[in-house]
């Protein structure tokens, strides 16, 4: 299913037969493009596989295989968004097609690793190609569009409304000509202060960036916590930075992109009362912790400043400061403790740890 090629003669015959049957039964013509054909075939295969599985005895059900699941294989080949969406929609009906998304938090998934995470394998060797931070950092129109895409998809899923398999991006190619992009001047811009700007000459790179970002959000959408947003209408209530830092297999490059898009979330508490920095220390991933701390304490080129002040935000319920927590947990002195000391070395002695009452 994941490696299905709609260009082969056999597979094309299946599509044509399906079209013919639809025409004979419903007396209408279906015009499908490549992505739509793949989505149709994916739905057909998923429905058939689940129907057969339901007819089997309990002892013959297909067990979930994290590293070879259809969703993992589809993410590995950077399948279209429509394919990922269809595979994810089967999670309510069966476990083996999409047993995990890769967005599961570190406290909720014991078996997931870098060899079985769909999100990680999607990002592997692609994140800088499709989501170059240098392209995003100085492009306010692209930042606004990526924020808008994430907010729309999260809002729709949270509200339980139905949505199309096609990307919601307004930076998309014409459905009537999937090979030739529209002129940037003819594209409808997002309703924002930047909407009067004309897209740069890097239009195709920006388009690929938005589409790839939308795939990442699709895999993360079920794992974004609600945030305390306060009175600022520009802040969204979905913790995207929290979700990417909480992944069982976190990807520093994705965290960097998320911080560029939602820098305000570095200070916002989630439903557990924690900020992203708290989750990084709790997870203490053996490969990514140092890189994640560097991103969250510096902002990595974000428009906002003073990210180091997050090192003074205590854990919930009058808990310790991040530095005191790291010392209690015995986190590595030469990496974690050093980063935290660099972040708040000038102000720590003016603050009292509420759990120890020590400066």
C-alpha cells in the first residue's frame, strides 16, 4: 500500500476499471489527478484490508508492527498529505496500519524509537531541504502562512469537523494544472498585515516548505496540548512547540522551525503547567537534549528576544526552577547544567527556588 505506484500499467488498469465502474453505475465522469488517484487507491486498500481483518478470528488479527507499518513506509517515501491522512484515519478502526504517528510524547509511548517513528523518518534528510530555517526566518509572508496552516488544521481536528485530503494551503498549485505553478502575483495571499507583499522569487521553495510543514502538523495534530494563551489574540491555544519537544524521538531541526513560527510558546504553560524547557529536561533524550536546550534558550534567530528568561520559570505547583530540577535529577554537568548556568548565571542569585527556599 505505502509503495503503490499509480504510474504502472497494472495499477493504472485498476484505476481505469474503477473509473469505468463508477461511470456505469452513477452515469458521471470522474477526473482524477495523480494524488487523487493515489488517495482513491489508498482508501480502497485500507477499507478492504480492515474488512478482511474484521472477518478473521481474534488470534489471526494483524499485530501492530511499528517499524514496517504502512504509515511508517508512507512517511519514509514522503508520500502526499492525502495518503498520510487516509492512513491516519484508520486508527479508529484498526491498529496495525498506523500504530503510531511519531508525535507521541515521551511519557506515553514505550516502544517507539528512531527506527519506528513515522515523523522522524519523514524528517530524516528532508527537513533542511524542505524547511530551511534561513528561508523561513526572513520571510514574514511565509511565516504567516505556515502559522495559518497549522492553526487551521489543528482547529478543524479539535472541533471534529471533516476536511478534505488536499492541503489547505493557499500557496498551492492549480488543480487544473498540477505541473505548472501559478504566478506568485496571481496567488491569493493570507489575510494579514503581510498580505500586500508579493511572494519572493523562491516561490517553489516556499510552496514545498508549506506542504512539508503541513505533513508534519498532520502527524502531530493529535498530540498538541492546549495552552494558557491569556489576552493576546495573536497567540493560538495549541502547543506546537510543546508537541515537537515532547516527542519520544525529538528532532531539533523541527523544534527550531516551530520556535521560529511560534516563539511566544517558549513561555506558555500547557495543560500540565509546563513550558517546553521543562519537558526537555524531563525527557532528557540521550541524543537531542543539548541541541534542544540551545534552541529554547537562544531562540535560534527568532524575532523575539530574551529566551534565556525561560530558565527562571519554575515547574508547576511551586516546583523547582529548571536548574534546581536538573541538579536533582543528576543531569549531565558538562552539557545540561552548563547550558542552564549560561542562561541564568546573572540572575539566579536574585531568585529563590520555591521548593528549597535557597537562592
